[in-house]
C-alpha cells in the first residue's frame, strides 16, 4: 500500500484497536439510524452522537435468521438475533482477505474492494442553512 496515495489505509493499527479476523456476509458502518425510510439498521444512533455503528452479519448467520432480521428492520429489533452484532466505534479499518472476490459499496455505489479506513471527526464541519 502506497502511503502517499492512501495515507489512512497505509497507517498501522493503533495499539488500543480491537481486531477481528473472520468471514462476514455483510458489514455496515452507519452514523444515522436509518439507511432508508423503513430500515432502522442502527437504532441507538443519533445524528449528533459522534459515534459510528459497526453492524456485522457473520457467516454463521442462518437464512432463517436473515429472514427474521429483514422483517424486524423497521423497529430496529434485528440486533438481538444470533450472528448479528452491533458495536459503537470511533474508527474502523476494513481489509478484505481476498479483494478480487469481495464486493464493496459506498452509499449504494460499488467501489473497488480493498483496504478502507474511516474515522469519526465530530465538529470537523459546520453546516449553515437559511
């Protein structure tokens, strides 16, 4: 990884980071409770909490559990199901083990699968509207 082209993903993990190597069906990183008007993926999230929510759907999650999760999205009750975990985070680094066989999307748009790092920066910008 070229640190000049990708300064964030080329940096090493900090000593206090929690790391996990596993296989996932899906990973979501959210800073708002809803991804659309009916899918409440991060029910604990608020617009100004300065926290991102990492939603992991693990490979051991069964089809029946996934079906139940979809039916529970509207109320945010899917996070209590086996194989589905949610964690509050301030930064995340995702490194696909096989980038050529992975699928990544950012805000619904497909992007090239590879290392990605995201960090919450509360107060980094101000928005004014009239």
